[in-house]
């Protein structure tokens, strides 16, 4: 690991001892040891875990830790150290002090996460004092909320996980419990680590990120590996994830509105057909050309390609459902209204006219839906909606003048002034109803999210 590499780089040329056995470092015991040919043992590790009787050294170590330095105690034992027996007090040979390098871009990256409402926790096996000082230098809010988890039961760790920012002297099992406790609070948790002692926490995290310089085991269980071992890549990873999720939500909403419209509209026409076999489903592929090609096909394609750094809100499926229901419902009601007044309420017009009015109305209304899906607007979406609206209008006009008697979109253009006025009134009412249903859906969505937020803590 990085500590061992730093020690080797600094002191390898001073080695004058012959060793025949060693105890590797462990996150549980927080020390390592080497047994020498002359019968002595050298122990190196955290001062709290190595028995000694030297208050002066403890005070000196605390000063180092307050400066954000990592401190390892080096102790000599006059006998062979064994894992089967607890460590005895030994002779202090010295204190090894290491400084963790804070990357130049660390503060900027942490500031980005702060602005994007991402909370940062420091979970380390080192002293919480030194970790807290490093957190302060890196610009992490709440760095003064520090705690040592040395010897703390796992159930107690679970209950205090939300109350602190810096956790020191943490065991692998405690790291795992902290991640699970944050998840129980409804958070999506990303975990970065590079050592074997991070494996349990990396395995349960929603997004686990290992450093390329870390252990093979940590890289194996992680979802992502930073090839340059650089924390600064994480903001771009988050941005890419937001682009995929947000754009997929918009694209799925456009596609599923048409699916919901077709499914719901099929039911009344199926019932009607059972009573009157002469009645058929009124629409064909040609009637859907403008809606499908322009607003569903091209619209969703360009929306999916746009860079999108908007924070992800609520749950994916819930977001999509609350977008599609108001739009699909209004479109169904448009068609049902035309056929109702055409056949039931006095027979104002025949099936051909009802179909034509429906096609014109839901094609125009699909443009309204695209506008709503694109909100909030930016330059890219403004050009997209205006461009598709212009193409749609040109397509209708070209069909009217060039293919009037054999319409590409299967529209009967022999409409009178009353028909045109009906389209205008229906669209005004439809847009008003859509806005009202959208507001109602948004309020209901907010209420559900608030209820879920409040219920997070019911188990405490």
C-alpha cells in the first residue's frame, strides 16, 4: 500500500537486520510486526493499539495528528511476537510520521459535490483527529464532527452513522455498517477505496469506485476503477450518469405516452366493436406519421444526445409515470370526444371526419407534449422544438396542397368552418386540461416523495 511504499522509498537503504518471519498489517489489529534473527521483534502500528507507557510520546503524537499527519509507533519487543498472545509493553524506538498529499484539484472537486448536494464522509482506519484536519484542508463541511469507532459495537455504529462526518479507527465491518446505515436513510451511496479493508463496504455500496493503484481484490468487487487513481474523475462520472438517466427519462416518456394512448383507446373501441361489428379501430400507421417520426423518433433521439447535468430527482419509474398519465389521458379524451359528438350526440359528422379531426388534433397536441417534456428550456431544446414544429407544419401544408385527395397522413381535408372551430376549441380545452392535470400530478408526486422522505426514519 501507499504507506509501505513511502517507507521503502525513504528507508530501504538503511536496512541492516535479518528477518525470518513477519506478521502482515491487519485492519483489526492495526499493527504489523517483523521477527529478527537475534530474537527481537519490531512492531509498527497505531499508537492506541500498541501497549506502551510513555505519555510524552502520546502527547507528541497528538500534536502531529492535529496537524493532519499520520502517526505510526515503532516499538521493540525482546521476544518473538505471536498472534496467539496479546502484545506486551515494549521499548519505543521512534515515531514514524507521514503526510497525505492533498491533490491540487481536491478542493474544487469537493466544492462541486457540495454544490450538487452530495454529502461527503471520511471513513478511515487512521486517527479521526488527523483525518479531520485533512478534511478541513480539503474543504469538507462538518469536518469537526469526528469520532473514533475503536471497539464500538456494530449496532451502535449503525445508530450514530448519520451524526458524524469523519470516522476514525474504523474496522472493515464498521465501514460496511456505515454504508448500510446511510442507505437505510434513503441515500444513494458511492464508496471509494483501494485496500482489502474496503472490500466489505465497496461490495454493499450503490456505486463502488476503486483506485487503479489499489489492491486487486478491491478492484474486483468495484463497479468502477479509476485508471489514473484520481478522484477528480468522479464529477465527470456523475455528469455522465445524469445525462443518461435524465435523457432516458425524457425519451421513455415520449415513447410511453403513445403506448399508453394506444392501449387505453383500444379498450372503448374494442367494446364498441363487440356491440357493432361495423366499427373498427380508427387509426393506422399513416395517421401516426407526424407524431411518431417527428416528435417520438427525431425528438427523443436528439434529446438523448444532449449533455444534461440536471440533478436526478425522485425515482426513475415514478418520474416517467407522472409524465405519461396526464398526456396520454388528454389525448384519449380528444379522440373520444370527437367520436362521441360525431356518433352519439346528434351525429354532427361521420367516421371519416371524426378520424381527420382526431389526427389533426392529437398531432398538434403531441407538439405541446414535446414542449412540456423539454422543460426547462435551454438553447438546444428551443431549437429542437421550434425546428420540429416548423417541419410538422410544413408537412401538413405540403400534404394539403400536394396530396389533398390522397393524403399521406390519411386526413380528409374537406372540412368546413365549424370543423376548424371545433379543433381550435378542443385544443384550447385540451391544453388547459393538460396543464391542470400536470399541476395535480406534480403535487401528488411531491406528496409521495415527502411521505417517503418522512418514512425513512420510522425504523429509528
